[in-house]
C-alpha cells in the first residue's frame, strides 16, 4: 500500500505541474508581446506623431517588465509546480506596469486604458475566483485613480485636452460593466469546461472499471466451471463415508461428515450463483418475490452461513410489491455484511431496509467496529483499497459499487457519531421490479 501511494502522488501532481508551467509560459509570451507593442507605440507616438512623452520614465518601466519576464523564464524552468498565487502576482505586476505607463501618458484620456480588460480576461481563464477578484479590484482601482491623477497627454499644445466629468463617469461605468461581464462569463465558461472534463474523466474511469469487471467475470466463470468437478467428487466421497461402518458407528464423525456435506452444498450454491451472474443460466425464468420476502431471505441466508454472528433485521414501510430476486444484489448485500462482520468481530450487526419514498429502496448495514479512516472514505469503492492490510484485497466493495451503479443506484459509507460505520445501498425500485411487456 505504501508503494502504491508513493507512486500515485507524483503521477497525480504531474498534470497540475504541467498545467501551471504552461499557464506561466502563456503569460511570458503575452508579456513579450506587450513589451514589443508598448515600445513600438511609444516610439511611434513620440517620434512619428511628435507628441511629447516622458520617454525615459516609460522606457524604464519597460525595462522593469523585461527584467520580470526574464525572471519568470527562469522560474518556469524549475521543477516545482507554479501556484495560483504566483500567477496572480505575475498578473498584478503586469497591471502595475500598465498603470504606470498610462499615468505617464494621459491616464483615463489614453485610449489604451482598455488594455485593462485584457488583464481581466487572461485572469478569468487562468485563475480561481479568489485570485481573479484581486486582479479585477486592482484594474478597477487603477482606472479610478487614473481618472484623478495622471500626467496630461497634450495632443495639441495650443488646445489642452480636457474631458467633462459626465464623460469620465460614463467611461468608468462602461469599464465596470465590461470588467464585470468578462469576469462572470469567462468564469462560468471555465467552470463548464472543468465540469465537462471531470465528467469525461469519470466516464473513462467507469469504462476502465467495466473492462476490469468483465475480465474478473470471465475469470470467476472459468473458476466456477473448474470447481464443479472437484466439488462433485468430494460430495460422492463424503456420501460413501457416511455409509461406512467405522464412520456410521461414531456419532461425532457422522456429525462432522454431515457438516462437510452442508459446506459443500453451500460451495455448490455459490458456484451456481457465479454462473448465473455470468449469464450462463439465462434460459431460466426469473424468480419473482416480494420486497419483504427478499429482505427476509437475505437475512436468513446470511444468518445460516454465519451462526456465530447476531444479525438484527429492521424493515420499515416496505411496499407489498413484486420484485425480481437478483442474485447479484444478494451477493452485494452478503458482501457488505461479511465486511461488517470482519470489522466488528463478535458484535451484533444491523441490516435496515426502508423505502424513503415511492421510488427507492435503501439497504443499510451498521456495525460497531472502528469505522473508516479518512483515506478509506475518500477512496471508498475503488479497487485494491482494503482495510485488511493485504495486497490485492478490496475487490468486494469495488464490485458492489459497480453492481449498484449498473442498477442505477449508489453505495455510500459514513462513520456513525457514536462509533461504528454505516454502508447504505440506495437503488431505484424500477430496476428491481418485473418489466411489463408492451403490447
């Protein structure tokens, strides 16, 4: 288990590290474009249009941006993952340099002030909401400050350019609307994309699990076929022993032979159940029963196989409806009871059956064991996640989860407040009821 956990951690961190480095690389490339664009704009305006600009200060800010980008290049070559905080700081530096350039070139009068929207758009794509709003706040603050404090941009020395307060107010309102809409809708688009990716990953995981289950089913079916012959041979031998004089004269030996015969019959029943689940007896008509009779039969069968464990059955409000006696469902409940008995040896178990509404059946197994630790709960139902400390175990719950999923239900686990654990199987009644043939 330690080796598996150790190997899984770097594998899980690798995609996150690659994503962070790719995002930082995108910022570096955008920043080079910003440096080139700002430099070209400053030179064209100052030299080509003969508009006076504080050239030294503006080129100094560009030098700061170049130095920071070189530092970002070095940072991106490190092995450690790039955090959201680092991406946020990088964007704040871009906002600060842009604010400085706009302050030196007219403030809110400068038409390039709407480059703030680019910063918000990039942040909406790359950052989580908490960090995104830091960028939004910084751009809005910079915009508001630039409407009040900036060096005027004199386009015509004989007629200084001034904007009316009403125009500035409308400009600010327009900017706020643009920033808000960009942030909200891009965040929603990103959330939808992440949800789609999560659903796709879950579908791929389910497909892999189904493939795994098919392989296990083929293995189990083959093993069941192979076990049929030796079980039949043992049954014949025990039948012969039961009629031999030395064994017939000894009551204790006779009882032991009878017990072995009962256990062989149980093994045959298990093998038959495996073959039925594998589809080898589909020609037989499905056996119909009622919900209450099905639950009672489950409890009686498990008590008979585990006479040393006390099982308390609680049935509440089960409707009197017919259902198909599903062998896979029987095996799931038996597996849950087996796990509970192993978790709390010698302590009574509770099997609770109820219908919280007209459409669902809930089967809960409660024990008084130590409960699940946080890691087991986080990986509940995954293969090879056993609490028994043995490599390769934990397949029972994995198969139970997939049987529940196939029937349209779910299997959930939780720890009880007063100690112990509860595992609940919730199934739609429609998946258990006999289907009415269409006319």
